[in-house]
């Protein structure tokens, strides 16, 4: 029976070895969260890195680890610490990530990490080639694996390959600064279908294809030798029912069953009836604009001092890529900013910012989404931003205001939120004021439109649309003969 092979840098579970016991912990992050519902049908295999380097896996546990992963429909690619360093912390997160998010000044162009990126991509391609049978469909994910489609295509010209990029594809002017730009484009063109979150990213990609490779492009079809490659946008949705139902269950909980966090949030609300909670949740990443947001918050409190003692900003930052120096610097900057703002503005009964630097269990995430009056998400660049969608999905009574950066891919589909430019502090301060003042009726009107859309364009539809388009592309190919 034909299967789907999903391939991404990280598996949907991360392994930890604790005193010889193997724990498989579900991964945090947009991709892992989003693909969960696709991967649970038992007819797919997920290939990726386990999160442990070869040096960290004792030989005697190897078999047990493979068994634990197989239980999650997964299979691992083995990487050494040096490979993880060059491929993941190096080329993926010090070259591609900053470049594709328009942080050109953070991008490092190092031949050795590019070489490791190529070698590791080959390892992933080999793992696919070992598992793939004739009719299988291969779905490659994200910027860490952009060479994999071509590497698989070389050996298996007949096989169906889709690629989805979860981050923005930058404009030609940015992309062309990459020394290995041709190789990256040709790597991606091993696919039959290349998907992006938005039409803009798709346009940028096609422009690079034309100008760098000089290939013929007609609408969203690229002609390469005897093949036609389709490029399209597939805005990723969320598991709407999961978030909406979790919020409902959560609201039905008696007081004694509530989490500590929930009780603490409730106590504050009860003691200050006109208190407002602003929520911001991100991985700790410079693209998410957390430091700018903190400065903008201070600006807001100075412009609208009537909200001092009433408004609280809850910042949840999930530790991420802490081996990369830019992330360490950012962590320090945020720690200092939170300390300074709280130090300067706090009173005996009021702390302006509650800052959590950790990953929280799903239930606590729901506590925060359901208790906060305003979600304030201001990435400087973001492929999509699923947190914006999750917040709206949990608002069961349809109240709540979403303030969202225009620079997030999700802004294209969330026009009913309050859209802001993350660099415009004046506009941000006025928008927070507007959000606090927004009548409930208006909140509900905006959120019912958003909820209907999110419910319809959920993650299942996203995956199905992508798979359907990939299958259609294969069936259009005159050289393909179904077995
Ligand atoms: P991310 O940059 O990781 O994803 P995002 O889309 O916001 O960003 O997804 C984060 C996910 O992690 C959400 O599903 C959220 O629920 C979860 N999460 C956040 N904080 C958490 C915490 N403290 N504890 C537990 N879970 C937490 C990348 C791109 C995005 C793109 C996604 C999907 O950078 O632009 O939207 O992939 O394509």
C-alpha cells in the first residue's frame, strides 16, 4: 500500500535518555503541532533527526530507540554533534533563517557549514531512498532540507515529491546575496510541487527562478528540461477543534481542578475588575520582535498613563536555538529590558510585565489564551504565525482582541484583527488603547468572522489541499504510470 513519507529536520517526538530509560516527548513548534493530525492516520512514515546526536545515543539502546520511534510512526536520521553544529546551528540557523527573515546583517556565509548542510541533506535523501517504494508520496518540509528534493529526484526520477517552506521566501534582492543561490533553487526544483504560506513568498520565489536560473515560468508553472514544477500558496491552518474544545473543557473546570496559573490569573482579575491582560507568546527569536515589543509597551504606558496599574503584559518566550550567539544576546537583551521596565514602572501592587522563559504544557497555553483579553503578536517577519490563529480559536464566547503584525503571513487571512506595523510605536500605542476600549459587540463581530474562517481552513484542509495538488501534478505527468 502506498504511503506518505513526511520528512523534516525534527521528528514529531524528541528523545531523552534518563538513566537508561527512553522518553519520547512531543515536539513544540509550528510544524510538529500542525502535522500531528496528518500523521496520526497510520499510513505515513516520518523521517527526521531525533534530537540526540550519535555521541549521545549509547550503542546498546539503539534498538530500543528505533522501537520507541516506530511506535510514533517515525524513523531517525543519525547525526553527529559536528553535523548538527554545521547543518542546524550553522547553515540553517546562521545563514538561511536570518537571510529569509530579512536579517541580512546576521547572515554568515561560511563554506564549511554549507558543505555540512549538503552532506546532511544527502543523509536525509538516502534515508528516504531506503524507505520509499514506487507509489509513495514524499513530502519534504522546510528550510533545513532544501537540497533533498533534487537529491531524491536524481535517483528516483519517477517518484512524487512535494516541498513546503514554513518560513518566508525573501525578495530576489535579498535571496541573490546567498553565495549558493543556484544550488538551493535547483535543490528545490527536484520537487513536483513547491508550497509557500502566502502568494507573496510564491511571487518572490518565481522571481528568483526567472532572474537567477533564467528558466521559463508560466503563471505558477516552472519548465525545467522535460518537467513541469508547480508553485502555489497553501496558508497553514491549525487544529481548530482541538484548541476550541480544549478551551470549552477548560472553562467548565471547577475551581479546585484549575491549574495554579489559572487560579493566579483569576485572583488578579478579581482584585482589579478593570484589569486587562495582554499576551505575547513566541519562541525566543529575533524575528519575533520581542525586544521591540517591550520598548513599544513602555512607550504605550507613557503615552496612556491611565493604564498603569491596570494593564499587565504576559510574555511567554520559549527557549530556542540557545547555542547560536544571536539568540544568547537576545535572551540577555530581553532579560534586561524586562528588568528595567519592571524596575522603573512597578508599584507595590503592580508588576507591568510577567515574563516566563520556558515551554509550557498545552493546558497552561490554553489557560493563557482564554484568560488574556488581548493577544499582541508583533513579529518583524514570520512565515505564518500559528499563535495568532490559536488565540482566536480558544475564544469560545468570541470576546478578545488580536493585535497582529502586518509582517506575519497570517495577517493576510486575519484582516478582522487589528493590524499594525511593528516598527510604528505611535500606531501600536494607539492600537492597544483601541483594543482595550473596543466594545464587546465589535470584538464578537470580528472574532466570529475569524473563527468561521479558521474552522474551515484548518490544518487538515491545508494538508489535504497540498496532497491533492501534489497528486494532480503527478497524474498530469505523461511519464508517470500508476502501478
Ligand atoms: P514557529 O516559528 O515555531 O514556526 P508559530 O507558527 O507561532 O512559530 O508556532 C509556534 C507553535 O508552538 C504554536 O503552535 C504554539 O502553540 C506552540 N507554542 C508556543 N509557545 C509554547 C509554549 N510555551 N509551550 C508549548 N507550546 C508552545 C514556524 C514558522 C512560522 C510558521 C510555523 C508553521 O516560523 O512562521 O507559522 O513554522 O509553518
